[in-house]
C-alpha cells in the first residue's frame, strides 16, 4: 500500500479523511519538517518510503530534474489547488493508496 507525505499547504480535511479510511498519511507538520526546501522535503519523504502529495507545482520541476539525473525518489502526486476539489483529491488518493508497489 502506498503511504503519503502531505505537503504543508494540503488542506487538513484531505489528511483527516484519508486517515479515517485507514490510509497511512504523515504530514510534514507531524514530522516537524516545516519550512524546509522542496528538495529536502522530497529527500525526507523518500527516506521514509512515502509519496509526496502537494499542490505546489515547484515539485513537478523537481521531479523532472530528478528523473533526468536518474535520482531515486518515491514519487509525487500533484493536485492543482483550484482545479481539483477536496472530495476528488480524497477519492483519487484513496485509489492510489490501494496500489501495491
């Protein structure tokens, strides 16, 4: 099952709903990793074996750079903050979480 690492700007309602459904979710607040760079946050998530969920499109650039450099990371799920509803994020992340890596 996929485990998530929630970026600081993700609505708590998404995290709370996923946890209620039994999905393994850790926020950067819970991990005491606030205000760190995107690169460091992605390194931390990889160290923990978690996929980052974010609304921050800077992570898309970072993921492309890592792929080009063939640098291992666990992954990023991006949801545009204004184009994807909270309910849709929860539904999609629940589906992703069910994948067996």
